[in-house]
C-alpha cells in the first residue's frame, strides 16, 4: 500500500484542487459545518489545498506560509464533537467521490482523513 507522503505524483495538483473546491461545496450544504467557516470560503479552500499538497508529498508552501500545521491546536477554538467530525467526514467523502483516484490512493486518503478527523474531537 502507498504511503500518504508519496501520493503527490499519483494524485496531482489538479485533482487536489478539485478535491479542495468540492470539499467546500459540500461544506456549504451542511449548516452545522458551514457555520464554522467565514462567509468567504476562498481562503479556507486555498489553505486546505496547500495543506493536502504538502501532506501527500508535494510542495511545502503551506508550512512556508503558515508554519507547522498543528491541526489540533488550530482547531481548538471550535467545539468539535463526534457529530461535527461526522459532518466533516461526510463532506470530505463526498468530495473524494468527485475526483479521479486509484482505489488504493483513495483508501490511503480515507484512512488519513479519518485519523485526522478523530484527532480533532475536543468535546463530547
């Protein structure tokens, strides 16, 4: 199975951009999730794109611009319980359905997203 940090060449920037865009299109459909974001989602879309690019072994622009990702710390300001985690996962899984990925790559990403979403839970 592929390692997450080696997927950049298999996914490509265009598919990561599409994933990021479609994730935020899904966010707009889930009121509980949408309220966590500012009105303009453009900056958030860019951040997740740069983050994902780096996570899969692409350019480290995210860290160069924002420092270490520190995902849990960056998300502590929001009450994230298992319901919110599920909303986020639903949006990401729907977005994943819109991009062309090999099944093995998709499985690695789903595993990563699930672990990351679980780690963000800070309230129950």
